[in-house]
C-alpha cells in the first residue's frame, strides 16, 4: 500500500459519521451477548441494523441495506424465540447439524449468491457486486441458524465476517470493517463458548 492509500483511510476515519460508530459498537454488544446466550443480544442487533439499513442505502450498497432490514425482522424473531423458552433464563437448547444439512446449506447459498451477483453486475446497482451478493445471501441464511441456536452458525459467521471486512474496506466503511475484524475473532470465541455449553447440556 502506498502513502496516499494510508492517507485516504485516515481521512475516511475523520469523516466517519457518529451513526456508523454507534452502529458498530452496538454490533459488538450483540455478538458478546449472543455468545453468552443472552436474549438481550437481539435488542442491540435491532438497533444496530436499524442504523446500518439507512447508512448502506445512502451509500449505494442496496443488498447490505436490505440485509440489515432483514436483520431487524430476525432480531424481533430471535428475541421472541429465545424469550418464549424462559422469561429469566434461555432454555432453547443448542443443537448440531449433520453434514448433509451443511452440504445443502452451502450449495444453496453458492447458487443463489452466484445468480444475485450476476444480476448486480449486469445492473450496476452495487459498488462491489460479488462480495455484496455472497455476504448478503449467506448472512440471511445464517441468521436463521443462530436464531435456532445451531452450533455451527459461528463457523459460518467467521467466514462471512472475514469476507464482509474486505467488502467494507473496498467501499470506505472503515469503522464497520474494524467491527467485522473483531466480529471474526468473536465468532471463533462464540463457537468455543457454545461448544462448552453444548457439552454441558448433553451431559
């Protein structure tokens, strides 16, 4: 990277909106609380994605805007699902998927992502059509897994968040890119945490 590139990144941080920083911080709170199986993670998820929906729509990342709008609905669903299993403690059990489920999940995600990516490239509606499409599709699918407490969701998040980091660097959302680097690390930590919880519940 040359000096001009570093200077452009620093300038972008200086120009970054307080809304993006707030959304990023609420996103961190969501991940930390989700790793602890706290139902209140969904409140932070809702608030963070509400802000991101507006930011990404304005920033010409339509798929990311729609993704975050979807997240808002899933935050409501996730809170309801986790809450209904216990008003004081979360008793929805962590589950694991067999390999055939994962294979189907990945194949469907790749096919839909490829079709969506081709559409975005043809219409020119996205700054980064390939990453925009793939991160959106797999995030939509994987949000359902975390709401249902499927253990392996954290491994998918690690990959998705890594790809999203590159997307946000390319499109100038540097605070969000930093958040997704942290999210990638937290996804691994979340997986380790849920493995321990899964072992406890099965014994």
